[in-house]
C-alpha cells in the first residue's frame, strides 16, 4: 500500500517528512505543492484510489482539488462540518463537471466535539476534463 501526502506549506510538509522518518513508515511520499498543481502532473493525475481532505475549502472548490487526483472507480472523501450536506448538494453540478458523483453523506459523531461532522464521498465515474484543475487560486476565486 502506498500513501501520498500533499501539503502546500513548506513547514508542514517538512513536519510530515520528519514524522514519516521518525516512525519508519514505508511507502509514504510527501509532496510540497498545491493540489491544483499536483493534479496537473501526469504522474499524479487520476492515479489514486482515494483522495482525502478535511477543513480545506468549500465543497465545490474541494471537488476541483480532489477529483483530478482520483482514478475512475476511485473515491474522493471530505470531512465537513455542519454545512457539509448542503455544500455537497450544492456542489453536485461541479462534481459532475469533474467526472464525479455524490455517492454518500455519512454523519460522524466525534467525541468531545459539539458540532456535527459529515463524511462526503464522491465516486469518480468519468475522466476529469484536461482543463481542470484550473491554475492555483482560481478554484477558490471562481468556484464551479
């Protein structure tokens, strides 16, 4: 099994690399870069079974970050707060544009946290068009 971590902040990426070494983890790669950039690199584009994120962006934006990394038949998973179900439903058009489909919204009860949390699962049903992801910053400025 292989795991690729993508982190845009240099200090956080270095910390991840440190932890991987400290724990002696094998098959773990840390990439310092933005998801929009990594999703355009042939070695990573539509390469993964799963892409996972939490607390990164609103669901339309997050779909553009994750789905270009997921191969057809794979799944993008996002942990969202109490607005998760509404965000997921509002993002269904964007998901379809990116080759995905909303599969499931799973409520999650995390001990010690009073707010609701949800796992949003997006199945990858078709290839992501080559024009996505857009240049860094564009998904956030102009969500699909």
